[in-house]
């Protein structure tokens, strides 16, 4: 049976994440919102602490990846493991600042990919590497099977050519996990990921994006011009397996989508807390024992927002719990991401509205949270794409049948 109480063994982790968010993230939140593209040096110490937690199997940020332990279901007992702890830690850190979380050294999506699919030799070789992830291209976003970047085997190297845009941490990371096709004629099965060191000749950072939110996080565009990558840097199998090779790559999302949902929940939690305090000061407090329609309009709105928050939170915990217990969770991961992404944006904007001029001014972080939350409904699969995945799963349709 699924037990969605926060396990006692994670209390220390949650407290530690909350403390880090309070001491490192909140005080620097506005500073790096203004100083876009400036590396937050305050994070160096915190990332060393997180490295230790990840090594000890108590990750709070997701870099530990999605490697499932062989005995995850061996004894028939359910476990609250790495995915759940990471989700809980992420919520607290993003209560502090999601842009700063995304800027943490060695905690990138590329790190999650390496930790999830690298072989033992690669794990050792890339230990300590900060890795970003590059899937998106000018002509390929939601439909990641449309990747045009190519990888051609030439002796002991793959030669990569193409263009990648919107690479989170692209400027600061030591390496980028680049998705490229071994043979564009063979479709999605030929798409593989390669660890490309940042200083590889031909791997050129073209520019950084100026953004609506998460400004502490750098977002880079790259050109790949005959980039030679040792063939040992290909993650996973080099074979083109038309019987589901791409499905394997996509399954990584089943574990990372709950993490992005957790980010949205963390930001929404911050906004709700702040708004609750502002309303209380104005004498408005929701009464949980009375119908919403007999209360102050602001209190009734809070009840609705809190219900949305709770449902997103529970869906996210469920998706992470299923991953920890080797249960197929593609449906739940997308439901969690869709719900949390949507209500995260809704809650933070409604909080701006409820707090009036304070909500809109830079005297509080509410306006920043409303900007930061939008991306969480876009990357790792947009709202519409999550709904498409949910529909396919519920109706039993393939990606060819329902697109
Ligand atoms: C700040 C930021 C950071 C990012 N970081 C990374 C990163 O680190 N690595 C990386 O690879 N990418 C990253 N991305 C890219 C992100 O993942 C893509 O923006 C996202 O996947 C959407 O792709 P797109 O922008 O090309 O939109 P499109 O795919 O062109 O979609 C445009 C709109 O059409 C909708 N749509 C598309 N297809 C369908 C459909 N079949 N049915 C219904 N609606 C549909 C979408 O939901 C969206 O609303 C980042 C983006 C941003 C803004």
C-alpha cells in the first residue's frame, strides 16, 4: 500500500535542505535575480555539502540520478528511497530559490543522466564533473525525436555537428550531455547521448539567454562544428535498437519529471506561506471548518489554492514513490508534472494578486516567484506534452496514434 506520510528517516534531510534554503538561497535570491549571468559564489560551499549527501545516498537535488537498485522490489516490500528523498529536498531548496537550485555545481540534469545510464568506468571517469544537458534545437523542442544534430563514428571518435539551444548551466558546467543522432534516417532509435567536455575544439558557446525568470541560472546556446568526442563518451548502448531504444532514453523523464514538479511545489509553497502571513496581518485567515463561499473572498481563494497545492504535492510524492519501488510511473510522473507546473504558475500569480501592490513590487519576492514558476511548466516537457502523455497512457495509444 502507498503510504504518503513523509518517512521519519528523511526528517533530517528535509530540515537540512530547509536550513540551506534559509541561509544560502533566500538572502541571495534578489541579488542574483538582478545580477543575471553572474555565478553565485555563495553556492560553492553548499554544493560540497550536497556532493557529500549524494555520495551517502541522501541526495537533495537530483544529481544522483535514477539508477534503480537491483533489490528495489526483491522482497516485495515497499521502500521510500532516493527519488522520494530528492523530491522532498528539492521542495525545500526551491522554497528558498529555484534559480539558485538550478545553478548548483555538479547537480545538473546532465549529472542525473550520467548517474542514471553511465557504465562503471564512465561513472568513475566523470565523477566530480558538472554536466549540463543539451536536447533542444531550433527545430526540435517538444518532439525530441526530431533531433538534427548528428554523430558520425570516425575511428575512435564520434564527430558531432549541429546546434543546441536553451542549455541550462551550459556556460558554467564542465561538460554537456549532448543528444545526437547516429543516423537521422533511422528515426528516434538512433538518438544517443554523448558527454562532451566544454573545452573540446569546435564546441562553441554562441550566447546566453536573457530570461523572464530563474535569472540566477545561465542558459546557453551552442554550435557543434566537427566536435570529436571519444567513443567511450557515448552513454548507454551504441547499437541502434529499433525495438525500443528511444523508449529507454525517454524513461529517464519518468524520474526527472517528479523533480521538476517538486521545484514547482517548492516555489508555490513559498508564495502561499508569504501570502498567508500578509493576509493574516490584514485580519484575513481561512477557516477550514466553514464552506469557502461563506468566507472572505481572499480566504476562499486561499482554500482553493491550498487544495491545488496539496493535490500536486501528493501526486508528486506518489510518482517518486513508484520510481523508488520499480513500478512503471510514466503516467503518474506526467500527471505530477502537469498538475504541479500548472498550479505552480497559477498559485504564484494569484498570490501576487492577493497581496496587491506588495505582491507586484520588489519589496517582496512574490513577483519573482511568479516569474520563476513559469519555466517549471515548460522544460522537461510542457503542460501540453504532459497531458498528451497522460492521454496516451489512459487510452492505451502509442505516440504515433496520438500526437
Ligand atoms: C529557461 C529554459 C531552460 C531550458 N533548459 C534546457 C536544458 O537544459 N536542456 C534542454 O535540452 N532544453 C532546455 N530547455 C528547452 C525546453 O525543454 C523546451 O523549451 C521545451 O521542451 C519546449 O520546446 P520548444 O520551446 O521548442 O517548444 P515547442 O515544442 O515548439 O512547443 C511550442 C508550444 O506548442 C505546444 N506543443 C508542441 N507539441 C504539441 C502537441 N503535440 N500537442 C499540443 N501542443 C503541443 C507546446 O506545449 C508549446 O506550448 C530550456 C528552456 C528554457 C526556456
